[in-house]
């Protein structure tokens, strides 16, 4: 039998928890994309969030791409996701 892999749902939860922990962001997060790499070693999770609003502008929607190890559930990278 093969090695147990975490599910996409678990990877998304791990990515959201990591993002909140490292940034202290408390606003809403939206799950935008989920992708398993061809070698099945990583889940690529794209999260959307809004930058805090100031007095003159609406908050801008931003995206982060988080790479989650399918074996451990550990987030191994977080990058800006351009759209």
C-alpha cells in the first residue's frame, strides 16, 4: 500500500491556519483554488483575502499561494499569487 496522504480539505485548513498565524489576519478568507502537483507531493492552495480598508479606498483583494506537504500537512511555502 502507498503512503497516506492528507486530503485537499485538510490541506486547505492547514493553509488557512498557517496564513492566520503568520500574518495575524483576522478577516474572512476565501478558498479560491486547490491543485495537487503532478508528483502528488504538494497541495497548492490559493487563498483570497482583503487588505484592511483605510479612509479613502476600499480594501483590495489579494491572493496567496500556499504549498502544503501531502505527507505531513506542513505548509512549506507561501507566495504572492498574481491574477
